[in-house]
C-alpha cells in the first residue's frame, strides 16, 4: 500500500437523504451555533455558484496542491446526492475544477463540490445553480499527476471531515456535521431556528424583549459613569 496515493471505497454509512433534506432547511449559522461554534471551514471558502444550498454526505479527497487527478476519480466514484470535498491545501496557484468537470458532476447527480483551492470558468459557475464552494479563482489550469487519497479523513482550517459526514453550505459559509452527532445537532439547530423565527416576528410586531441586555451588563458588573 502506497501511503499518500491510495483510494478507499465509498463509505457504507453516510448521511441519509432524509437527514440531508431536513438540514437543507436550516441556516448554516444555526447549525454552527449548535456545535458550540467550534466547526468551521474558514472564511475563504465561499459559494461560487449563482445561489442555492449545498447539502449532502461527503466523499473526501486529499490532493496535492495544483493537481486534480484524484478529484477526477472521485467525481466518477461519487453517487447521486454526494458532495465531493477536496482538501488541496488552500493553494490558489492552479484551478482544480472548471465548467466541464462541473457539468460532469451535475450530470451524475452529485449534490455539489467543495474545493479548498481554486476554480476557473467562474462566470459559467456563477451563472449556474450547481453548488460549488471554493477558496478562490484563477485561469491557470491543473496538473494530473497525483498523488492524493480518496475517502480518508481531511481537515480544512481545522474542521475535520470524514467520508459520510454531512456537509452543509450557504451564503454564510460551510460547516461539517459529524455523522455520529447529526441527529442531536439537528434537534438543537431546529430549536434555535424556530426560536429565531419567532423573535423576528416579535421584532416586526414591535414586541421584542431587550431586557436581557441590561441584565447581562449588570451580571458582569458594568459601571455606569454619570
């Protein structure tokens, strides 16, 4: 076995379609808050597509910066509804994916692509709705030499992503929910989202209670200067 250049099978256990659809209705911010604000893929990963939520189980790729050989293989391995997540070290020298590869991914029914690196054909990506998150854009193309690994644990800005974990992205960024925690996190995030929805309605009606601000200041020992 060659360390650093190997392919593992797709995960047998992964986020179910029902779970994915439930999460799709929740803001990333609520999900993030419900994991103690400890999971985040960093502010550089931004949506490059025209709009829409990214949600699905992860097929992971660890790639040498600037090389997309293993990404090509992962696009062929991934199943409908999967999200291919690539850790290419955040390097922006070479684009790892563009219009043609994205068209292939969409045709196969994938749920989206995440590139911790650069993309190209930005106008075409922006004009479409296929979810693409990336750290930047460059016209310079990739190499196809390897090495790399598929379906191993990867980390993006400290956020660990295992094959099968649920990946969720919107305009606020990207978050990964570990599969083992997904049901508990969903329950907490749904509760928070419902509470915020009710609070927004109270704000609109002029009934929002702001007494907590003064209470928190006094609890922390604020001093008012006359």
